[in-house]
């Protein structure tokens, strides 16, 4: 069955908007995706039907509790978790990581080691660097291979010692698009008895995540990167979450899943989160899946990955024909798995100037380091970063060609 691009696009009201008669072309997806109408409707309905604090006995508070629990169950299905108790929700991936880093590192000893990578988003770097300063920890850097654009297991394993306590890994690069073999890297870290914390923000919109198969201890993602509301989601092994010290109010619940969620829940966003997962399941059913929600989500990702692969391959092929460009990330035909994110530099025009020219034609792209700070430094482009074109499964071949024509 061919990918139902027309049916997909019909679910996203923003894709039909015009500005001064020009259609919007959303190629800014690594920074945040558009949302289906069903997600916006769920947020609105929650604010009308279920707008109350949790834990009471009357109608709206009971409905609010159902909204929150259904969102956790949905995310457990989305990530392959065993229970909704394993799901913690916060304002962002970065906020959740700073909080968990503080709890995880408080029992580390001076001289203990943490391993970071130079292809991660700053949200999975800065929290650990802060903890290293606070607790006198040693930081070891895993560097991506400039041929494969990912962290290679052999080089990674040489960094692990008996003092390694934690490894922070990125699933996919938000600048280069390269995808790490997280399961293989995690297996090596486990041989050293290290905890593994995975940032899956850039992978979650493009591929099925199975936390059980990965073998990691924690995994974090952002709903607004996979067509949902602005919130971060953390999965963690329940025995580890239960044992961790939580920085919270004295009278706050100390049980899972509440102990790491501070303050009043963002109820309307929980409603949007559940609707976001249901959108992925809808796409799987549209493709012919008649299994449970997890199976339908898997079917949706299998089809969208293949569709996105066609788009990004066309983008890479067309970009390679333009003189004066430097591309960053796995090239066309590379054996390295990638998400459909491409960064580039032009020999004469600065990334910000290129992005501004794109915007004049209502084509939305980003410029700069996009918080891939260590990556930009490694590539020697920390001054102005690059121009980033990021595709999603609602983009079209016509939109790809328009971007290439503008760049040419």
C-alpha cells in the first residue's frame, strides 16, 4: 500500500494555511512539528470538560484523573513500557533531564565518571556537566566517527572503566540526522555496570521506540516533536525511579508516577498527549493494521519511515548537484541509519541569511547550532551553525523540490 499522504495532511489544519496567498512549507520539524486537529480538539475539550485539580470526589476532578491516566497508558504503548507507572511527564525534555540528573548524581562519589557524546543536544549535555562540577565527577567524551557520523561501539567501549557510573546517549542527532545503535552502545555500558540515559527527542517522530529492546535505564522525548503538545516525557525503570531521591514538596506524593512531577499537572496537555498517540494509531489503522494500539503505532512508523526515506534521499540527491554547499551527516547511500534531517553550509551566504531568504518564500527552516553545541564545535561551525532542513511524514516531494529550487 502506498503511503496515504493526502489522508495524513488532511489531519493537520495548519498545513492548509496561507500567508499573503503563499502556502506554508514546514521544514522546521526538528524544532517542533505541527499537530493534528484531534490533538487541538482534545486540549480544548479538556479545558471545558475536565478543568480541575486532581484527587477530589466531584465530576471534573474525576474526569481530570482519567485524562492523566489515559495519557500515561498511551505513552506506555508508544514507548513499549510495561506500565503507566514508568511514565513521568514534565514541561520539557531539558527540564526533566536537569531534575533526574540531580537525583541520579547525588550519590556519586568524587572521581566517578560519566560519559557524554559530542553529537548530543545540549539538553543531554549541560545537566550532566553541571552535576560533574557540583560533585567533582570526571567527564569522558564519546566522539562521533566522521565517516559514519555516529558513535561507533569500538571507540565507545574504550571510554568505559570500573568508575563509569552513567552514560548519556543521543538516539539521533538533531543537526546531522545520524542515528546511533543505542542497543549496542547500551549493552557495552551495561558490561561496565553503568546507568544509561537516552535522549530520543529526534528519533521519536520518525521511528518506533522499544525501551525493553534498547536495554537502557531512562529514555526521554518531547511530545511536540512527534505531533503533540509542548511537554517532555520520561520513561524510567520503576525500581530505579522508586529508589531515587526526589526533590519535591514535603507533602507531595512519594509514589510513582507522581514523585518527579512538581506542582499541578498540565491537564489539557495530558489530553493532547493521549490524542497524539492515538493519531499514530489512527495512521496504522489507515494503513490496514487491525491489531492493538502498539501494533498500529508500529505499522504507522514502518510506513512513514519508508516514505520519509524517499523524501530525504531526493533532498540529498538534489542538494549534491548544487555547487558551493557542504552537507553534514550521512550522505546518500550511506549504511548509517538516519532521520530526515539535513544541515548544510553555503560557501558565500551565511546560514541566517539563507533562512531569512527561505522565509520570504514562506518556507520555514532553522539556522544556527540549534543547541547541538558540541556537534557544531566539532564541525568547526560554532560561529554561525548551519542551515537545517528537517522533514516529517506530512511533507511532500513538491515541498522538497521547492526548497532545493530556492537554495539553487
